[in-house]
């Protein structure tokens, strides 16, 4: 805190009051409601939930309002609140094959088994400002399909796997780690890497993914499948002896298909990159899948090419926006003693340099 700043606690209190005034803005303009944010700024809400590791649209909307739209600050608020919540147990793995999809596409098969639905997407918009929105114009309603997607849609990778064309990833009984309860340790297992990427800053993960497409790590990928929808969350109840459904969450899942030349123990085949993010966040899930695949070079027996995206320490330790923000913004705090010592050192060095490099007197 700025306790050493002139004015002390009074100055800090006034700064808080001023911030509240700036957050509210012009009182003549109607105040933005939590419902408006959660319904009309849903993608911002989804990002805050994903990076904050807490699925609660109302709380994420409140955090966005409180932070004046600063999404990193909103993520910080959500994570801080999350630490106060009691933990009752762990849910079972969600079954994304039984997802109730609103969007499901594949870039690898034109006639994807199970069907393709474009869903709500910016992909086919013209990126022109719609001034009807400024006039509160209503754009219209989409026509609902008479034959909605089934709630049991098999994954595209399953069809490749039936021919042995894609690396099999068998289920394991090993309980995954929990990055929210244990500090990150390297080398990290894939489950921890995926958690770190899911919580990571979207911009950073996107930049890392883009680097793979520009040639770093030779990681050319196809989007095998991208799906968005709601899945049931189940939890084992020891007193009952069976699991029950405790709710539903919206998630975005992406599986990329990458070429693999094979190794001494495995034949040439495709491998996978995986991304799963809370809410509708397809850019993040695709980027996550690309980075996940790049980080798998060691376990797949591939060569390390020196690409930043292959460096586990570099990626995982710099992906978290909250850690990065804390370290970056702490330099705003008073560092008077440190700076004064360096200031005196520089003055001393300048005096010594002046004595050693006095200009020669001009010859007469």
C-alpha cells in the first residue's frame, strides 16, 4: 500500500472514492446492471470465469462492473473470492461426448459424423460496425433447426482412432493434480500444463499458439473438432453410494490433429492437442490446444527446436496474468530507499569517471 505517500491513509481513502466516481461515470447515464453484463457481454464474462477458475456468470459480471471493464482486474477479484469458498469435494470428469452442442464444426471432415452446426460465431461476419446497435436496434432472431444435434455426438478423433491413425490416449486411474491448491512444479505433467493454460491469459496463450503457426516448433495443426455447449456435472455422494447431477456448465472444447512422423516405438500417425475452457471461448481453446501439442515434444520423442513455445518453464511461468500483474505493478509502489542507494552509486561513479577522464589542457 501507498502508506508512505504524502497524505497517508487519507490519500488512499480519497483515491478509493475517486475510483468509485470514475467507475460510475456520468450519473445522467443509466447504471449498468449485472444482468445486462452477463447477458450482453457474455464473452467477457466467460473469459473472467475461465481465467478465474470459477463458473459463476453473476459473480464474473459483478467483477467486470467493479473493475470498470479491466478483465485482468476482474479475474483477480474472482480468484480472491474463490479462495474464501468451502470445498465440498471433487466432481467426476465431464462427458463432452454427451454435450448439448450449440456449435460443432470440424475442419478435417466435410461430412462430419454427427453433423456440423455453425452456431453463434463471428467467423462469417463482415467486421463492419453495426450502427443499428448504437440506436438500440433489434437485429432479429435466428431460425431454429427442426433437427437439433443429438446429445450424444462422438468425437471426430474416435473415427481416426478406429483405424489406428491417431495416437491413443487411454484412460488412467491417476488422480489429476490441482493447480489451485498446489504450486506449479517443473517438469509438469500434462494435466497440470492444461490447467495452467486454461487459467492463462488469453492474449499470451494466443501469442504462443500463433508462434507455432509461424514456424516455431514445426507444429502444423488441423482443427479436428470444435464444440461448444452445456455438459452435466456429476458428483459422487458417499452417503448414497452413487453419483448425482449437481448442475450444468457451458464449455468449449477443441481437439487439434497434428502430423507425427513416428518414433522407435510408435508408427507414423496423428497426435492430438487439447483445449477445454469454461464458457464460449473458442479462440482460447484452439490456442490452448496448439500450445499443448507444442509442449508434448519430449513425451513424443521429438526434437527440441529451441522455440519459446516448447519451453515449459517459459510458457507456464508467464501465462498467468495475475502473477504477471502482481510482479509488474509492484514497481509502482515506493522504492525510495532502493532508488536512493542506486542514485548515490551512479553519482559516485560519475565523480570517479570525471577524475579519470579530465580533458587535456589545450597546447599553447
